[in-house]
């Protein structure tokens, strides 16, 4: 029995050594995968931040564009109102001139 332990006793240690080596390889592979995922995460965070900043800029630009267009429409509407007043005044003057011409003896 003693000789059997000497003969086969190393088998358990060899199996444990192989298991330990296998586990170390798995840990190394998992660490490598974790590092790759960390790089992807950092890139996703950077992309998200860039998209957020672009969104803020676009929202600000749209707001400025809207306010500019609204101010331009208001200015054009005031101009149209002023031109309509001037047109009405010209028609009134022409109408008065036509009435005056009709009243003059020929």
C-alpha cells in the first residue's frame, strides 16, 4: 500500500496542477475580455457625450432660427400693414381728385 501511494500519489497533485493552470488561463482570458469591454464602454461613454453636446448645439441653433424667422415674419407683416395704409391713402387721394375733376365745369 505504501508503494502504491508512492506510485500514484503524484497523480492527484498533477491533476490539481492541471486544474490550476486551466483556471489561470481562464482568469487571464476573462481579464483580457474585461479590458476589451472596458475600452468599448469608454468609447460608448465618449460617443454619448459627443451626441449630447451636438444635441444641445442643434437645439440652440433651432431656437435661434425660429426666433429669427418669427422676427422676420413680424417685420414683414408690419411692412405689409404700412404699405396697405399707404395704398389706402393713395386711393383716397386719387378718389378725391376724381371727384374734383367731375365737379369742375367742362
